């Protein structure tokens, strides 16, 4: 009787060990709305075996049915995947992962016309605002620069304006400032009058419109009126200049 009991116990133990699960190499692939799937860590949470995906998302790892795989990467939400007997039997199983999307909340842009560099105390009220060309010229002619020619003239006048004058840099910067002003006037004219006005109202041929604009801003009287931004006065004087310009580009017929 004792032998029979021992046999039964031995047989049951043998059956239990024979039914122990054996880990197998399984193959998976990560799918996601991204092209580069390289570098995703795949960890078997039970055995702590680990793998990493290639650039196409393929990976291999050992496991048995019931094991949980943890897939993790910086650009993805961590995903857990439980292996099933079917996953171990097929050649390839797929794991869907979702990218981490950094969604911004609604941004509302408001204009605050009262806020300026002066209102914030960055610059004093009423300070002259310089264009790039004006700033260069002011710097080149500033008598408070660091260097000085006191040893030569007996004073403490800055050397920079004197040297800029001798080298011709001051004259060059003045010309640059004039060109900048003319370009500004041209932009102002283009915003005031369209192509139709020049061609149909002032009768300037289309190919000469740009030339006429430069002709107009060369006139000191016209630029002074242009600075007033009085459209009526600008339009009136522009008509007079158009008549003069047409006499230049269209030769008078001989009698």
C-alpha cells in the first residue's frame, strides 16, 4: 500500500514537471504612426529579459504564454502586451504603440496698443527713433566716442568722426541714408496708389511706373509733402510730376 502511494506521488510530480512551460523565442513588430521605430525597449516583466527594436520596429524576445512585455521609448506612451499561445505559434505578432503628442492649449493673441518700449520704461518718452542707416551715421559722427584726439588738437574731441570724415566713410553713410529714405518713400507711394492709378489716371506707361516713382522721390518738394501724409496734396503734386515725366520719356513731335 505504501508503495502504491509513493508511486502515485511520484507520477503526479513527474506530470507537473513535464507540464512546466518552456520559454521560446518569439518575434514581434511595433506598429505606429511614425517611420523611425528604432530604439524601443522590450522587457519581459517576468524574466526581466530585454530586447530592442530595429529601425523598422522588429524585435525578438524569449517568453511563454502569460508573460507580460513592457514596451517603452521616449517618443511613445509605454505599452504592456500579454503573450498568448497564438503569439508563440505564429511567426510574427504586432504591437500597436501611440506616439506622445505635445498638444498646445489654445493661444489667444491680444494687441495692447498702450504697451511700448516707452511705456515700459525701456527708453525715455520722446526719444528720437533711428532707422538702421540713421543709426550708423549718428554713430560715425558722434563726438562722444571712446577714442579722442586731445593730444593732437588740445581738446577731448572723439577721433572717430574726424577719421570717418577723412576716410570718406561719413559721406558714404550719408548716401546710404539718402537711399534708405528714398526706398521708404517708394514703399509709401506703393501703399497709397496702385498700378491702375499710375497707368489709367496719370497715363504713365506700365513699364515706366517704377522709374516714375524714383523720379518723384528725387523731388525735395514732393518728399516734404509725402511726409505730411496728406493724400490730396500728394495726389495733386504727383499729377504735376507725371506731366513733367511724360515730357521726358515721350519726345515732342517736330512740326
